[in-house]
């Protein structure tokens, strides 16, 4: 007999994979030199359980990811595609960022180019573009009101349904 957690994982795992595959860019929150959060975004590719981004060293988030290798990322449904603005479907993770200078650098950049087009081929020729791996540590998948799930990793999907709901004010 399959337990409730296994049934949930078998149902939500493919749903999350489809959600990730439907997105082309990822929102990134990194910690700035002044200890304030910095938000940005980047096109991405998923490969071997991590998000990979190719970003310019001129950008603030490249420096911040190097200095404070921890960040947060989010994928979220477009406002135009949601019925309730407060309940947009989203997937967020705490991640550890690592610059990738060796393997699988070329393989991942090839995959980025396949997904995002010839612009990636042009960017890979520029000396100021670096590849980063954003490795998920823990995350949350929110489908809507009362449908939030704590999860691990991209490939190692483990779910905990959040049962504590919203409470009315007294």
C-alpha cells in the first residue's frame, strides 16, 4: 500500500516538472554588499537537479552570488494567466550558488542555446559572461489557497503538505 506522502509525490512531482519546463526565466534574490536584498532575473535551464544561469559579470547579481553564495529563486505564473492575483502558482527555493568554470560548463551552455536561441551562442563568446549553478536546498510549491507544499530539490522530490491554514482576526 502506497502511503499518502508517496501518492502526493507521484502526483505533484510531474506537475512541478511541467511547471518548471513551462518557464523560461527565473527570479533571483541575492544579498548585496550593503546587506540589502537585490532582485533580478535570468533565463535558465535545469540540468542534473540544479538551475543554471548565464549572466554578465557587469550585473550586480553576479558579484552578489560570488560573495554570498546563498540566494533565493522563484518561478511564478504570469499575472495575465491567473484567476486570483493572491493565489498565483509559484515555486520557490533557497539555493546555493556556484560559478561553473569546468564541467559541465560547455554542455550546459549548449542546452541554454538550444532552449533560448542563438543569443546564448553570442553571449558565450563574451569574456564577461559567467555560468552559475543554483542548487536547490529546500523549497515551497504553492498551487493556490490552502495548497502549499514544502519540498526538497528538483530531482529528489519530497513533499510536506502545509496543513496550517489562514486564521481570521479576532
